[in-house]
C-alpha cells in the first residue's frame, strides 16, 4: 500500500518513485529540506536564500540554520508579494560562489494568494549551481505542479490542503541532494525520515491528489469565477478596498485577500461571524499577543489599527450564492465598522 502510494504520487508530480519521502506533513518536510541541507554542510558555511513571505516553517528553520552557522539572505518582495528573479540573481552572484547554497521560494502564498514566477526562479538558482526548494503546499491541487516543468531539487507537499487526512506529507528529494536527517533510529524513507510509516495516510493522500488532479480544470474555472465575482462585489460596495496581490505574476484561483482601510478588524469579524460567514483574518499590526502578518509587512502594508484584513477561500462545493451572501455580509460589516470608528 505504501509503495503503491509512492508510485502514484511520483507519477502525479513527475518524479521518480524513489524521490518521494513520506513525512508527517508540510512543516516537517520544510524543516527537513532547510535544516537537512544546512546540517549536511556543517563547516562550509552554506548559503540559504529565502523570500520574506515564506511560511513560518521555512523561515523558522532557516533562522535556526543561521544560528548553527549558515548564512541567511532574505529576499524582499514587491507590493504584490512577488519575488523579482533579478533580486535572486543579485543575491546569488554576490554570495553563492564556491560554497553550497539552497534557494527556497514558495510556489504560492497562503495568505495573499500570490503565485511566484517559480520556473524562472528555479532557473536562476540552477544557473548559479544552487539547489532549489519550493513549498508547494498551497499550490498543489489548485495549480498544475510538475517537476517536469519546474525541475526543483526539493518539493514540499501535504495532504490536508487537498481534502486528504492530516498528519501525512511528503518531501520530494531529487537523487543526489545531500540532506542530514533530523531524527535518527531507522532506515525508513531512505533514512531521511525514519520511524513507523503511515500506509493508510499515504494511500489517502494520493487518492485525494488523484481526485484533485482530475478535477483541476473544472475546479480552477469554478474558483476563478467565485473569486472574481466576490472581488467585484466588494470593490463596488466598499470604498477604498485594497485587493492584496492584485497584480502578482499569477494568483491562486480559490483565495481572495482584501484590506479595508478605516475599519476595525475585530468589528468586521464580529459582523461576519454574526452573519454566519467564516473567513480568515490577518493584520499588519502587532498588538498584545497578535504578532501580525509578516507577509503583509513584507509587501509594505504599514501597521494600522483601523485596517481590517479578510481572507476568503473557497472549497470545491462552495456555491455562487454562498459567495454572494458572503460579499453582502462583508460590505455590511465594513460599513458598520467604519460607522463605529468614524472611518
């Protein structure tokens, strides 16, 4: 069962079956990629280049590697959350020569939906003899993810983002890529992630991946229609609405992140909650126990108490009527918040 699932996932992403390493999820896979690479080159001061909008699993692992002797370069992004390939070119030209280096840029951002020019970034990395890792957790099942098109050396995937179970993920590791395991005690998964394996999880993961791949064209069209209609409704109803990553290289079809200036975030969320609408919130500010969004901060959105961030996301069964109702509720909540706050 485990090996059949390995073969199936490898086929879906265009990799040899032996390159599929099962992990307990995306965070573990990211840590294995970043720390595993750095620790495999102890004493050589390896170079890590990551973007400022990476998932915290990558950023925290990279900072840990830096504390252990690696050099860390954090690439800035533009106002749409996009990494400029020229910035990567400059970073590698200055620092990569003559030592091991790894570039890690996520395929698509989980907060604002910006899709990176991943093929070009991978090409730049390889031109400087750097390995390339991409966290494709948010992209897999929403966009075509193929190692034939983007020959990354390391690829992070997880199941629960595509309707599979929690607690199962994978790091695709190209043959010959040196990684030091983070845990020890067995030979499972080529010794890179030893321990008792999860055949049921792997089988469920790949079943979900097969379903997502088969439904991708129809799902993409459905999600894009929902996103664009909701965006238009919000722009019409909320003056000054900010659509995050609106001019990115590409955007995820099933995600819409917006900012509402002059509106208290808690008041907007309360209004949506009372209307039965579940959304995700983020903030550019840092107050009390809230650390704020490092993604929005990297995009240049200044901390502000009266700036409500709403992230809408759609599933395969989300209907147009539901999205229309959500948009109407968001407009009402924004108007109420602005009235209360005088915005």
